[in-house]
C-alpha cells in the first residue's frame, strides 16, 4: 500500500466518522453504495473499502450481507454475572429481549469430550441460543448436556426453562459448582456473522463448566458477547482461615 493510498483511506474514514458522530448521517441509516461513495471521494473501491473497514472496526457502522452498510444504533450494554453463570435479571426482564434456540443431538469430540469428562462419541444435547434486543444480536451461547441428563422437555414452555434460556443460565438441575474461564479474543467467522461484529473487534468469550455434588460434569457452555456490548461482573467472598495451635 502506497503512502498516498494510506492517507486517502484515512481521510475518507475521517469524513465519514465526522458525518456520523455529528448526526449528519443518522443511526440506522444506510450508507450510499460503495461504488457511489468511491465516486464521491474520487478513490478506488479498494481504498473506499479500507475506509469503511476503519469505521466498522470502531463500531460506527455494520455491514449486513446483501443489504449494505448501516450506521449502528447505540446499543445498550448487557451484564453477565460471573459465579451465577447468567445474564443479570434486569437484562433478562427487558421486554425487547428475545432468544432463538436451535436444538440438536451431537457427539462429544475433542476438547468438548475432555470438558465433559466423557468418552469420545458420547451423545450430547446441543442448544444454540442467540439473544437479541430488537433486531440487534448481543449474545451467543452453545450449551452441551449429556443426553441422559437432558430430557425432551428441558426447553418446554415452562416458566423456569424460559427464564433459564433467556438469561443464558445453566439449563440442567442446579449445579454444586460453576467454573468459568473468561478471555478476550477475535471472533470466529461464525461468531462475527451471527453477532454482526467486525472480524477484528474483540469478543468476550466465556467457557462455563457446571458440576454436580458427585463431581460429575453436567453441562459445558461456550458463550460469546461482543466486547462493546457487555460488562462482566465477578464477586469474590473473603474466606477466614483459623490457625490451629498445637496442644
């Protein structure tokens, strides 16, 4: 990339950013086509796409396949409560929140079999849940339960089941221990497409493993949230240790 090309695409990004942040282009508005923008700025479509990638990476626009580039509406952040393995009740109670669920039976393989402490090939119930506020996706959960622990009615229209799905909570019986591993990373192509986020924008990825009182792993879940749409809160409790004195 030449220095002039680098300068031009940053100039184009700066102009589009200014037009969006000052309200000249309103939230939800569709940008002109890439060809029209390239013609307006008198640059190639390659340079124009680099400019769009800059402001998309900043979260100002989103590209919807087959429709074009749109100015993103301000998104309310959700809260994930660590230790309970769930979205906070206020988020779950939002009337605009809805969750789609896809169910399947799969086999335990590789890392998943290791997490669940099951032989490879063991049958699992898989639940793929995507939460939306309005038309904006803000969370993706893949939940795996040993098939013998997931009765057919686990997601029937019962109040507790609906609440568990809405809050991304543990779907099986209340566990004795929930272990969560949290990290920031780039999204996979599937996550970027489902959550409508840029491939370079970090997501908050949580691996959750639930264990019952006997030590059996009863559920493993992989949660993904766009980093700009979630806060994760973890509360620790101080423990007091008493020294034992020798007689």
